[in-house]
């Protein structure tokens, strides 16, 4: 024990993803002091993942001559379906976790620290709420526009989970009845239009019917690789088709987020993930439609914002889960 | 004091509406022991309402030889915008309350009991959750289909209010972009289609374009008074136009409630209000569309139910507000 340092116990946050596992050590106030990461080894049905997490934490503590007594606990965000009480995860397909994983028991035994776990989008939402654009508000909705769309909803100061842990599944809000078929089995989910893959789908469909002059159309017709970033970059340069694609994406996002706000009236809806790299260009257009679809009290009290923490949202939000042990 | 009775302190619930003020005395467990009501006197800018509430409570206690010490407190549901901390209400137009009303101060001073207040739809939601179809669940969404549409959302065991008290405004979820103009100023709100007045609006519009045989069409063309009840009664008898109207209403309700469930994943969505008197006939049709618009985890974990408490939901939920004083 090192006197004063022993008093200020710290948090460990773990952000488990399909390609990397990110780690951070934070003060109890949420200041990131150290960060590191390792590659995710999904071989052998993902059976190396939890041992790798334990080894990496223990190794890091040894290296910096820290002891487990200096920590309040470990929090982790994970893909898949989480049982928070038991600390188990099932159905995380990008980790090759098909069977139930007893993550909490293994990590508590392997590190000697207390451990809490939640869904990755929820955890990123907690991060943006605590230390990012959410400014530690009581009512903050977070939506991440990545390969898919995830959400984390904080209402009345607490993260919402719902009956089966599916609260915050903003990606599966129906925005276009009879629209694109989603991987979830139903049609017209927001994810099929406003995720990175959704934007490309919209772009390819609109390119087929577009007859004007457009670099985006030329690249699509030419069979080139279209990305969400390309669509937004060309739109910013005034490409006619790209602007129409962006308009359609922002219209459906504005509709979905307007209805989330009509339901929850959060003080802010924070938009993160790869697609949000389009920045104010995206936000302004979404806001225009949001204001059309949100009713007056909500329009004047719920703000749309861009996420601020980038990739750190996950480790910061994960660490915040461990504050319950303080 | 009467010995054992003095130990079991009771709750008073008040449901303030535009035509009547309902009162009830409940046990702390939510059993209604006495009910009474008085007419709402909205004359003189509604200035008689709060004094009438105080007099009615004091008179009732005198009559039954009860004392304020036998009560934990009073809870009340009200129209208008509520400031729960200050116990004030503003903008309750059906009460003629245009200016801020200091309800809590007046009632606490006038009765000597503690007082809590919330919005009427929220309070009805608390009632159905506590003692009705919500079965005291942690995550229960309530929607009331009356002249307008109100909502009360309980998530993680607590009533959601949002930044400006507008959480749960399910009536203003946009279900039809560029649809009917709502009294709130925006277009396509659920309230314009699935409230009692909304059903009539849909019926009149569809009657204009309908050319088949229909009693509903004859009555509409004849300029007769169409009601939501008539539409559902004729639909139950197989009237072709009425069935189409009901189908459209249930489609839009299913869409809105599916998206509420995709966002909150409650264990139940409880449907109350006058339109819900159509019973299973309504519920079955809404459920069909709900299952089309809710994604799989939600579909299998969120149930649609009819409200059970009828007019008592308000006083029961209102009384539950006073439990914080126990």
C-alpha cells in the first residue's frame, strides 16, 4: 500500500470487440490514466478471450507495480446478450461465442477484483453520458451508427434494460414499413438505412434510378467499392446523387430519433459511431428532420449532439460500471 | 387514535379531471376502501378547484371521524404541465388554469397532509402498473386512448419524466409523415389516428372514398354523428368500411407501440382509455401489427394487454405517489 495512493482507488474498463480488446485505468472521477489493447483471438470458439483479458490485466498491474487493492473493480462492455446478474454472455457471434460464457466468475477468480458487465452499446452510452457529450445528464440517449446501429438509453439517471435486455435497440425501430429486410428478420429497421452498410445500400438503390451527373453514380455503375464515407465526402462536394442519399438517410434518422425523443424526452441524443464522422454536415441535416418529427416541448428541450469520446467511450463507460463497488 | 388502525396508515388519491374530481382512500397496499367524487367547477379561471379539493377531503374525514394522522399523504393526477418539485401546474386548459397554480402548498396547508402530484396519464400508468394489468412489473408502458392519447412509461421501476416532463408522449409519436395536422402543430401524430377523435377522422376520410355497401358510410354520408364506439361496433358486425377503418387505426397503433417496445422493451404495454373498450377485438388487431414491427427479442418478451382498472386507475396511481412519504 502506498499511503495516499491507496486511498484513491481506481477503475479498470474493458471494451471487448471482435478485433481488439481495449483496456483503460481510470480515476474514480473518470479521468483516463493509462490505456492499452490486445488483439482479440476468436479461435477455438473464442475460448482464449477471457484468459487473455485476465492475463493482460494481471501483466499490466505487475508491470506498473500495482496491486488489486488499488482498484474498485473492473467493468466490461461486450457484444452478445448479457446476463448482468450472473455475468454471463451468449450469442456474441463476432467473438465465436455460441455457448454461454461465464465471464464474471472467470475474471473475478483470475484477477481477484470485482467485475461488472453490460452490452457494448449500453456501455458506450454510459461513457458518452458520463464524460462525453451527455455532460453527465440524468436523461441521455446514445445511438451509435457503425456497421450496425446500437443504442444506450439513460433515463432518470439509470441505464434502461427492459424485460429481456433489449431496451435501446434503436437500430430496430421500424422507419419504413415494408422496407429493406433486416438481419433481425423484420423489415424497415433503421439499421438498414443509417448504419454504414445501410448508407451503401441506399446509395446503390438510388444510383440505379438516378439519371443526372454524379461521381457517386459513376463509381457505383462501375462496380467500385462504395463506402458510407465516400457518400458523405461526395455529398459535401455537392454531388447530386450523394446529396439525395444523405437526405434520405437523415430523413429516416430524424424520424427515428424524433420518436425516441417523443417517447423519452432526453436532454440530449448523442450520435456516435463511424457514420457520425461526417460531423456537423450530418447533424444539421438530421436535426432539420428531427425538428419536423419531434413535438414542441421535446423540440425545445431535447438536443442532438455528436459524440465526443470516439473509441474511448467503451472503456470509459465500462469502467463506470465498476463504480457500484466503491 | 384507534390502536391498530392507527398503525396502518392510509393513502388518499385524487384524480382531477375536466368534469369530475375523483377521490379514494386506499390502504398502503393499494386496496381501495372508499371512493367519492365531486363535480369540477372550472368557473373563475378554475380558482375554485383547489379549495373544493381541500374542502371535500376535510369534509370526508370529518364525516367518517378520521384524522390526518391516519394518512401517509395525498397524491394527485392532473392535466397540464406539472412541476413535481414545486407542486405547481400550468397550462391545464380544460380546467381554465392558464396561470401557474400553487397546488401543493395550498393542499398541504389546507389539509395538514403531505402532497405529491404528477401528470394524469403518468398517474394512470402508475395505477395500472401497481394494481392493474401491469402486475407491478419493473418495466410497464401505459397508453390511454381517450379524446387524446396519453402515456405513462415505467422503466427500471421508475416513472420516466425526461428533461421537460414530456417523456411518455406516445400520442405525439409520428406515425404518418405529412399526415393529419395535430393540435400540437406537427403532422402525423398517433393521436390524430388512434384517439376517439382520431378514429372518427379516419372514418370520415375513408367514407368519402369508399364505394361499397356499408352502414358506417350511410351514416357518415347522412351527416350523422359518428363515434369511435360506433366504428368498432359496426366493425364487429362485419361492416366493410368500419373494418377498413379499424385496420388502419390498428396498423398505426401497432407501428407506434412496436417502436415504443423496440426502444424500451417493457414486459407489458397496457392499453386503456375509451377506445380500449373495444376489447380483444382491438387488441388482437393491434397485436398482429405490433408483431410485424417489433423485433424478435421484443416480440417474445413484451406483451400487449388491456387495462383492467378502468376509471380507478387515476385515483390508485395518484395514491401511489404518496407512498414516498411512508
